[in-house]
C-alpha cells in the first residue's frame, strides 16, 4: 500500500513538472529567445565576473578558474540548469533566464508601486 501511494505521488509530481515545462518553453516565441540569447549569456558572465568572483576566497577562485556559461535555446526551462565539472561549463536555458528576468522586473515594478 505504501509503495502504491509513493508511486502515485511520483507520477503526479512528474506529470505536473512536465506540464509546467511545456508551458514555460512555449511562453516566448523562439525567435524572441534566439534574439535575447547573446545578451543573456553576456549578462550572466558579467554578473559572475563583477559580482560573484571578486567576493570568492582565493582557493575558491582557483577552483572556478576556466568555467564558462552556456545558454542553449533548446533545453528544459525548469530542469535544464546543470554543470559539467569535466568540461567546466555551467548550462542555463535562455528561455528560463528570460523568464527570470521578466519575473524580477515584475517584482521590482510591484515594489516600486507599493
């Protein structure tokens, strides 16, 4: 009985995640995401270089030496964030970054307007 309940919950969560992923992936026109992709990648790199890297300890900076960022167009917008320690590439879907940027703008607008 307990196994059946756990299997049911896992099935429900998986189905829900797939529905959310499909909705987010189709939220923006692919052309819009392709147009914004270079800017988003540049911005992520800039934030890392100017905001995060200077605040790392020397040992942390050495450990992260040579990392790069990838912002693919075709990737799961919810679960597509990952890193590969062998290639030293951190992957962040462009559509997810665009959504996060829009979400931050909306929160900033709401905060400014009270």
